[in-house]
């Protein structure tokens, strides 16, 4: 694969070197903030094949993308995802292959996943209480997630980060317990302001919203935090380190601390929709390009053209409003469709 002469840059002059690639919209959990009650999955005929996903990834890498995150749904539910990970990890020019998972399948797959070339994991964990976990996920068993986290720890990933959506009245009383859990296991943890994707009956985002500053202040009642070094293409998390440890505590603040000026990423959904911005509905249809039937070289040229067109449409910032604002800001699609 020959790299394109011109690196990928958006309309605001920001380099794009990070791709979040969804391999499925299926998930074995039904988290309140991620899915609605009536789940409608993408028809299989509209889902990109493993070969098509690899072709998309190859086009991005040829344009200078150096980091790919495999997302879902729950990516480990996709049959053949380990083989796909091995092929993506072998792309010349790719520096880092990582994955976001809910950990329910990690007890079975952690060793194979690490052997396939995945270097780091982000694991969703919003509570340490089994009954609360069942309520937040509608179906889940916390013990399977905790077993998956332990399996991942022993599999030798370079770093493991827990992702916690901070929600007032749902898990705010566990923030310090979650930090302690991460510290005891040598893990990182990020606290996320809930993003406005889809409408979930029985879950009021305005009432549940917690700003990152409030979460940080709560943590600092017990722990001393200091600025942590950030990695290239590290994403939107503002990372601090618990003094005297290697554990990073991050804050992802789409409402209270817009991270758009440094945004270096785009997303591709499992049906091939390239989303230049998480907070906008506009997309470029890469599936239509993939299924024209061109030869391999012509297909890569067409994909690169579509990707460049999407980069040019990437807005300067998202338009999320703090929940409770008038009018409220909400994107119609759920996060499970977006791909995390």
C-alpha cells in the first residue's frame, strides 16, 4: 500500500490521524444512555463485510491515519473480528490498534485479542454494584465484566482504561469507589459527561448531568492529582495522574470543556457512514463507493476521494448544549449506531 502524498487535513486545518471504526451495532447490553427500549439493528445486507472494513481502514492509513480504534456495539460479538484485528494490525504505517469493549466477552478472547495486535483497551464500567449494573444495562451481569477485566489485565495489554459515564442520582456515589478500583489494579479511568444521543424513556439527561469539574472536585477530596503526559492521538480525555501512582484519571467534557480545537478523529459506522463530527448528522456514504465494483486500485482512489470530501465537511466544533438548555441539543441517532 502506497501512502497518499497529501496527509488528511480538515477544513479548519486540523490533521486527521485517528479513525474510530465500528464493526457492529449489536451489543449484549442495553445501557440507558446508549440504546433505546426498542432496539433496531442494521440489516445484515447493509453491514460492511470484514473485507470492506479492511479496505476502508487501508484507505485511511494511506492518508496518514496512525491510530485505529475498533468499536461497536460490542465489537467482540462480530464473528471474525479477531482475524480482522490481525489484518488491521499489519497495515503498513499504522502505529496503534486499540479497542473499546464492554468486557463481557474478554474472559474468552483477551489473550487472542492481544496476540492479534491490539495494544490497549477502553472498557466501559459505570458501577461496581451488581443490581445497579443490571438496572443501567437492562440485561447485564457485572461478574462477567469483572472477570473480563481480570482476563485483560493478565493478557499483557499496554494500558487498560475504564470509561465511566458520570450520572447524578445513578452512580455519582460510586465515583471514589471506581477510582479506588482502578488504582488497586493499575488501570486508568476516565469520567465522561453524558452525550445527547437518542431519547431514552425513563432517563432524564438534564437531571443526571454532572460536569467534569464537579467530578474532579469530588475525587480531589481523597486523592491528589497532577498533570499527566498525553500521548499523540490520545483523544479528548484531559488526563491527570494520581500522585505517587501510574494511574491516570481522565475527564471527557463535551459540554463543559469543548475539545473540538484539537479534534483529530473521524468515525465510520458499521454500515459505512463516515461521520466527520460526533455532534452532527452529516455523513459521507463509503458503502456506496465500496459496492460500485471497481478494481482494487480504483476502489482505493475512490475511497480516498470520499474520505477527503468528508474531512472538508468537518465542522469547526460540535453544538452540544449543557442538558437543560433551551432549546435542548440532541442528535437523533443512538451512540450504539454511532460506534462510540
